[in-house]
C-alpha cells in the first residue's frame, strides 16, 4: 500500500479506479498453479484486488468465448502500469507466459 500512496502523491487530483481485464488460456496447469499462488501478493502490494478470477462466463452476444477471465481493480491506470512493469511482477509475467497465453488490456473506470 505504500507504493499506492507514493503513486497518488505523484498524480494528485481526482483519481478514478482502473481495471485490468485478462483472458488466459492455460497451457501448463502445474506451472500456472505456481503463478496463481504468487501473483496475489504483488497485486495487493499496489492496492489492487481481484474482481473475478476465472469464474464461469456466459456469452450473451457475439462470437468471443473467453477462456479463464480475470478482472483486477486498481486505484488508477498509473498504478496498474507501475504494478505491471515492476520487477516483482515482471518475474511472474515470465512464468505466466511460459504456462499460458493471455490477452491483457487496461481500461479506466468512470
């Protein structure tokens, strides 16, 4: 949480929540289990939290069929980017990329 306070000090003013939406297709279950075990601490360190973590999805419209859909909430886009590019998470990105394929997008809240 200290990192979040520093980020907010660097970006004063009204800050809106931001979300990371990640569609994951696991290719190595055992290896991905290690990623799943380690990633929550890195997310929490930057003030983030899981909103969804691979629950059941239902397509109501369109052709897209998500695999394992994860939605993360962070205080703002700057904090998501700081988390994503942090040395701690970049080690986990390498693990994720070895054990899964992913689409990873960031969106600002309202």
